[in-house]
């Protein structure tokens, strides 16, 4: 497996941590997505990352291809029956023309070259195919914990977020997507995490990696005492919620 040419790998800093600590999407989202296309033969999860979406799609489709340009992410991705992983750019997949019933992009559309990606969807889409993209907003947590994370997000990391992050913050509403869009039900990721799990999640943030490269120290370690004071017993499970935004519908 070789890295696709022309790809700047921003996601290999801690692929194992990404796979371990990133929040898990709700099954109800995939039940709804499976009803969008005319058939359920092949789903393509673009920029699959840790393979979470791909493995959930495989419970509802005959076959799933998860593609990503990051070799480290693919090596750490979850394995499951009916899921195959390939190293490729979303804009130039190795999929057969007219073969894909559902294409998905989870928390990654802002990294793609959209005109080229849409042209690739045109090439691979089967009759009645659908496209679904989604992401999650900032987490909500008990008040003291959330206040500390908000300051960390905005003040400590503010200048270190990639400019593309603003597109996620706005729920991709500025993107022109050539689908017959349907309104999705409300979805959210809900979890109960202890303090080490939340700290692990925070370390997967792209801005944390940028901060470490610029300053040579871990900002999450510096945040930990403030979070610990708000948390109490670090083993206690606290409720954490990530609201999801979804844009989906039949392909043009």
C-alpha cells in the first residue's frame, strides 16, 4: 500500500489515538443513511480515517470500500467483514464506473477539492446513488468542564486551527452540493467518558498537533489540572455530547 501522490498527510501524528479516542457515530444515523440510495450493494466511505463509518455501513450494505490518502490512518483502521480499505485520494478513486450506491464523507469534506470530487462521484455513481456528508459540532459537557474546554479551544488553540475548521463550525452550510437534499432527523453522539478518555480525544485535535509543532510542548497536559479540578474523581464518567450536522440526498 503506497501513499497517493500529491497528498499532504496531516493525520498521521497519532493515528492509533485517533482510532481509540474519536467519538463513535450513532447507529441511527446509518439506519437513516441506508434508506437514501435506490440500492445497497456498494457504499464508498471517502477519507475513511479510522474506518468507523465504513464498519457501520457494512452492517447495512453488501460491500463497503473505505478510502483514505493517509497510510497511517488505514493501518490503524478497524477491520470488519465486507469492508475493504484502499489508499487513494477521494478525487481519484480506483472504483469502477457506475458502481457506488452511497458515497459518504464524515468530518472531512473541508479537505477535499470539491470540483474534482464531484466529478469523481459523477463517474462512480450508480443509478439512484446518494451522497451524505456530516460532521460534529463542539462538544457539550457539564458546565465547569465545558468552560475549560471552550477557553482551550478559543484562547490556547485559537491561532493554531486550520482555516478549514471554520467550514466545520458552520456545518458546511456554505458548500454547494449537487444533491436533491433532504432534511435529516436530529442526530448526536452521546458518550460517558472518564477524564483520561477526554484528554485522549483532545489530543486528536489538529490544532493540538499544530501547537506542539510550534511550541514544543503539549497544551493538553497544561490544561489537565484545570479540567481535573472541574471533573473531580478522574475515573467518574461524565456525559459528553457532540451534536451532528448532516447534508444528504440523491446525487444529481
